[in-house]
């Protein structure tokens, strides 16, 4: 992922982060792993080790899904006229 793409996604990730006192993981690497899964259609267990443990990447994917991260990102893309649709 390019630096510009990461800059776009990072603000959403930081906004949904739970303040639990734990050291944050490398969110950029986790997001790259999630995008690899989406692009290839591979099962989570086939995620290359370069992205970290598949179970950790999947767990973060689930947290972000439950927090509504993907909907927020899609709405921002729609409002930015990247995809021509109305926005609130």
C-alpha cells in the first residue's frame, strides 16, 4: 500500500481503536494482510507470514468489522466522489 493510501486509511483505524492500554500492532501491515485476503480470495490460514500470524490479522479484521470501520471508509470514499453517490 502506498503512503497516500495508508494516510487515508490510518485516520479511520485510529478513530476506532479501543483504548485498552495495549501497545498497538502494526496496523498498516495488518491492513495489507486483509487486502491480500480480499484480493486473492484465499482462506485466512493461507495468509503469508510476512503479514503476521493469520489468527491475529483475522482477529483485528473482526474487531474493525464490528466497529463499523469498513462502512466508514466506504462512506468517506463515496463522499469524496471517488464513487459517484450522494452522501450525508
